[in-house]
C-alpha cells in the first residue's frame, strides 16, 4: 500500500513538471504587404445611332489610371479585341478615364484596389453625334391644362432613330454641365423624321427644383442614341450625371411655369 502511494506521488510530480506554462503574448508583427495586381476590362464603342462597332476600332481607346493624389500611374491602349490591361498595380485608391477621339469620355470614380488578383471593368463609349437641328422662337409651349411643356423643332432626316437631350434650369446659362441644370430629358427622334417634339411633365420640372411662376430655361442638344447609358458618369461634387456623347446645342425660349 505504501509503495502504491509513493508511486502515485511520483507520477503527479512528473505531470506537474511536464506541464507547459504559457507566457504573455508578444507584440503583433507588421502585416505583410499585398502583392500588386491587374486592372482590366473590355471597351465597347457605339456610333451615334447605337450600333456596336467592331472591336478592331478600339485600338485608339486610351485608358488612364490616376492615384488618389491625381498623379498619373499608367496609361494603355486597348487591343484589337477591345481589351485593356494595366498590370503591376499596387494596393491603393484610384480612378480611371477612358477616352477616344470623337467619342464621349467615360470616368470610373474613385475606387479602392486591395492588391493581388485583378478587377475587371467593362466600359461603353458613344460617338459624339454630328447631325443638325433647329428650335425656333415658338418652339416651346404649355398645354391648355398647364400639365405639360412641349418643345419641338426641325431636324435633318436619317435612316435610323436618334436622340435629342433637353436640359432645363433656372438660369439662361443652363447646359449639360452638372450644377448648370435642374432636370434632363431624352427625346427619341424616329427614323426619317424631319421634326421632333418632347412633352415634359410640368410636375417633373417642379420636382427638379423649379417652382410655380418661375422662369424655366431650356437648352437642347444633339445626342447619341442611348447617350444616358454610355459615355456618362456621376459628377461627385453635384451628384448629377455628366453626359459626354452630346453634339451641337440650341437654346429654346424661356417659359414661365
């Protein structure tokens, strides 16, 4: 019996002696840097009628990458398949401009790249239209019920539909520039048409910030078909869209709402 007790005490002493004691944790080491990565995508070009152009025409499209301080990081052209690739990009905050002669530019607003791998972004550009149109001194009127403003004019005919863009604001200097318009409206001009008209609900003009009895000013632009979805981006200062696939403009007379 005595022998067993002594043996048990020896085993207990051995277990205690072998028990690992954990000391306090050391300081956290610095995080490893992220590897560089790639920004790429496909650029698609459209003519003023909304027809997709061959990717072989994309070789003149330039994609330029800027860092958060506005310095250019890299600039590349697309290849004949419409693909662009900016490689060896460190982690950071960036923005991109996409440009081609004769096309409305596009802009990718500031984004964060965490490094490693790749981010693919596809962009569409529309050709700036060159068709002509006119609006005259009597091209603006309100309906008898004062619910709609109608703006109309003449246009050179074409075999395909086109767009007219109408911008309204409270100043004679109203234009497509963000901060210079209150509301923007698209008008589809039918194929072979020689005239166009646009009915704008007065309530929508009120909702854009103008009030009853105020003067509304209108500026009309030739626009690429589906211009509101191509060659456009959000201006970060005003929150309004900047439409870049616009051509010649004409001012319509002001109208008291």
